[in-house]
């Protein structure tokens, strides 16, 4: 398991205890650029690394500011930081977003990227050492859990988008229960890790019920795929983390701010009920009541959740949702078998046969069914499961052995699912280069 980040925090803590200053970065950001995204800065702690930055206009250096480090799974630093900048401006957070982080790549220098951004930030700004935050998507979301546990308590919260904690069994046994930092998870309704996020939420809620702690959890589900949450969702999450810092006595209480953030969550839940999405509304009010407990009065939220849950339409809706969640592991195993069988057979696979084995046409029909949104979203998630395998993981494996023909066959299946995407075009170009 990777631990450079933990070693960095041990050294950082030693500096503080000795009464010294944090590591000094050689690059100081010109305050003339406050309030705008600085698209690309070279880390002078290590010039091989780069990041985007956002410094709020209110920052003066006279009071320590919270620091958020964004770890995009493809190193799209500017695209990612743009989602966080509006809320960071309102709340007074400094944000750095790395160009060097990657998901699902064991060789990715994610730990080093975090350490470099930390060193630069502490050298250039006055940072609140009790209020460091990490945000990741997919594989980098899992990293935020690992890094936060290794931070010696300096990480106050994480934003874990499109994934939950690391899947490694040993890791989960070691860090069981609710973590000692606040967690804001999220998933798109059509994101292929939706079931993982929902299951993790239930497990963590159960752990919190049995072991009260200062930390808290929220989960935001939004209409979308496997992606960073939309800016309004991120704004609510950052606002909630700010209010959680008040509840944990990490920042002064600002009741007006707490009320406004809570009101935005309440407006979201009210809109779901107004749109006759009663099951979603019941879940949202229940989520608000759980996430805000200890930080705001949740009497109305809990009452509204109970009222909606008692509606005759909600119980069957929840039963269907839970049934679909339970079927997911079996379906995912069903994806693995034909792909595994393919590896054992010589020759190029038949496109029609493989498409049938993966149930693609039926899933596409279900995903387009406007009369059953639960099954439609579930089918779209399963199509995403297949697409991830046939557009990336399986072609990569074949190309590693210079088997361009099989890689191209799988990319043809991927095109049946999503059309000609940039990923498919890129992988096809690689396959043709191998063939010729």
C-alpha cells in the first residue's frame, strides 16, 4: 500500500511541534490574480509537477484559509477546478488542482502530486492546518480516503465522487467504521459506481449509529453519469463541509451561512417532491436529516422524510430500487464470463454474437424507457460497465500482447454502445499502429 503521503504529514507535524514554519514553496502567487483561475503553475517544489489554482478575492493572508486539493482522474486540472471555484470564492477557500493525478494507474504519481501541492501552498499562503480537504473522482476518490487516513488528523473532510473507499479487503478491515473526517460522496444516477456509493453509505450509516463520532457523512445523487457533480451540488457539499467545521469547532460559527447552506439543500429536496419524484424526495429529506444532525436543526427534514416515506407510492419504488441494486453483482459477473471465454478462444470474435452475450440491445431498450426511470438508469449503468471493459480495459490488455485484431473487435462493440467517442478513436489509432 502506498504511504509517501503519510510520511509527508509526519514530517509536517514535526515541523509544527518544533515551532517552525511549514515547508517553504519557491513560487508565490501574485495576488493580482485573485478571484480567477490560474490555469497552469509549475510547482517549484518539484518542477516536474503542475497544477491550476484558485485564490479567493477575500484572501489577505492575515487569517489562515482552508485548502482544497483536487485530484482529477485524468489530470484535467482546469476543467475540474472550474466546478469548485464559485463555491470556493463564496467560502474563502484556496483550491489547487493537479495536472498529474490519474485513476487506475499504479504508476501514477498521485501521492507526490499531493505532497508537492501541499508544500507549495504552505509556502505561499497562510493555511489552516486543521482544515485541509481532498476531492477525487473515481479512482482518485478512493485515494482521498487513503490519504486522509494517513494525514494524522489534518484532513478535515473529503469529497469522494463516483466511488467509495478503496476496495482492498485488508484496507477495509483496517479502516472499518465511519472515518474521523467528514465525507461528502456523490454519484450520477447513471454512473456505473452508483451501487457502490449507495452500499457504502448504508454501511457507514450503520457504523455511525453504533459508534457516535464527530465526523459526518452526506451522499448526493444527481442526474448524470460517472463524472464530477454539477457545480450546484459541489457548492452544497463545500458549504456543508464549512458548516461541519463550525460544528467541530474548527472555525467560528456563522449562523447565517449555516442557514443559507441548509436552505439550499432543503430547496433541492422540495423540488423533487414538486416534480412528483416522491421516492427521491423521501430519500433526500432523510439524507439531509442524517447529514446535518449536530450542525443544524433537522426536525422538519426528519418529519418530511417520514411523511413522504409513508406515501403508498414510495414503498414499491424503494423495493424496485433495492431489487435492482441486488441484481447488479450478478450482472457484472455475467459481463466477465463472455470476455473471459473470449481470451481462451483463438481468432477474432463475432461482433453479433458478443453483442448478444453482453445483452447490449436489451439494455439499450431499457435505458431508453421513459416510463420506468429506475430500470432505465440501472440499464444505463450496466451499459457503462460493459463500455468501460470493451473500450478500455480489454483492448489495453490485448494491445499489451500486440493483438490488434481482438482489440479492434472489442472497440466495435464499444461503438455499438456509445457511438464513435474520442476514447474509441484513440484506442483504434493505437491498434492500427500495432497492426502496421
